């Protein structure tokens, strides 16, 4: 079966955060599956700066990086490649929502009679759930166009039931498939015994949606033995506002990957994600895989943190974040971290995620020859 994956950006463009890693994990797993032939069509965008271009690494499957000329993903070369790539494919997997490739991919897949799996990566959910979402009217019009253009045989891939429930309000009649992201389970470095210091950590995109203003407020209210290390980057103007609030107990470190990310988790006692909207939150899974307990919000899909014994999932409007940090900081964080790691090992493996996508793809496969155009 031939799978075409279309995305506005792709590995190694890790500036864009979790979706880059989860999309690569899907592609890695599909490529390794017998009888699956995978190609990726994307842009060379590696950050919002137009001059920043990826340096493609060695991947075991074909990835075409079209030259981005404007915006986040405007690449005329991608459009030129798209018709032939879709003709080649038995199924198109589209990642992203409010980006340049989305509408042309949906329209051409419909015209050429190819089924589509669409991974919106939380964008539809954020438009529905987050009151401060920018350009909401424009995004609503965009989604209506996508609904009109998409093939009849389309499945919306979401990573949680909450994302599915929010997203389908914008796409009436579309089928959904809930397939959580996977997470790598790293080897653990030695951790010293829990000390009187409480080291908080945030890792991810620096964006107002993530609730970082609330986290900074909470740390400012907490005693001097509690510190916060923030890893990630975002739009320069927003990063500047965060830097203006940093001090000796709130430190911004910029983007980290690979060994630097592993060291960041090893130096943390508690991971905080006070997000206003999250379709999955891969950094939560990464923290738990590194045996770091988590506090996040009920606007994420991590409601099982409490029953799993590895953190707290709070209602931001009803709960004081500083109080929750202090309360959880007094618990046995090492034991909680081990429970979270065991949960990731049990339920969030790459093999389980890949098997779910293979089942989805094969269930949607249709004869290409003589296909009826929608």
C-alpha cells in the first residue's frame, strides 16, 4: 500500500515542537511495516523566519522538501509536486490545519479519488476551546472551505477523545479515529535523592496558549527554594515578554534536543504544563517517560494523571497553581515518577501506535483504477 504524507514542515524542523516528532514517529513506523511504501511531501521551513531552511538528514524513506518562499509554509514547488504524488498514492495522510498545503491537498485528493487521513494536530480543538485564539473568524472560514473540499472518504485522526469531540463540530459528518501519540522510553540516568530544592520544568513551544504567564505568576508567589527552568522557543515578541519576567529563579534556556533535552529532564523534579488547550501534549508523555511527575490542566487529555498516581490534572479556573505546586512538591516525587514511567511503557509504545495506523489505512484502502471521483 502506498502512503503519501503531506505536512507543512517535517523533521528535522524541530522548532515547531511536538507535532514534528509525532509525525516522524508515524512515518518511521509505517516505513518499517511490510507492504507499506511511504513518501513525504513537505517544505524546507525550519522556523517562522523565511531564510531558515532545514538541513535534511538521512532518513530511510523519501522526503521531498519544497522551497518555502513566504509565510510558514508557502511553497509553490510543493503544489507542483502534489498532483503526481497523490496519483502515486493509495491514501493521503495530511498533517496540519491552517497551513498552505491543507486546502490543495484536500481538493486534489477529492478530484483524484484518494481517501484522506487528516491529523489537525490540535488546531481545530484550539479554535473551538480557547477563547483567545487569534484570527478566529478567518480560521472558521478556512475550516468551512476544508469541509467543502475534503473527499467523502476522509477520517479525522485525533490523539484524544476530547480533541475529537471539539474538532468534529467544525467538520460535520466526518469520521474520526483516536490514536494517541507514542513516546520513546529512555534509559534513566542516576537521580540523587529528593532534596529540599524543588526544580520545576516547562518544555515546549513558548506561546500564550500554554499558560506560561500563569506559571510565572505561580513561581513568583512560591518560596525561594522553588525554581523554574523553561525550555523552548516561539515568536520573538512573545519570547521577549517572557525574558522580561525572568530572574534568578525563572530561567529561559531556549530550544533543546537530544542529549540536552535528556539532561533537562534529569535535572527536574516536577514538570508543569498549564495549557489552555492541548490535543495531546507530547511533552507530558516525555516527562513521564523520564520519570518526572506532571501537573497540567483539564484542558489537556491527561486526566488520568491522578488515578495513575503520577501527577495532577487541575481546573485552572478553580485551582490555585502555586498551591498545587507546593502541595505536590511535598509528595514522594521519585515514586510518582516511576509510576508515570511504567504507564508510558505499558500504554504509549510506538508499536501500538503504528499498528493502529496500519489498521486505519488498510480499512480505508480502495481500488484506484476506476475510482469514482467525488
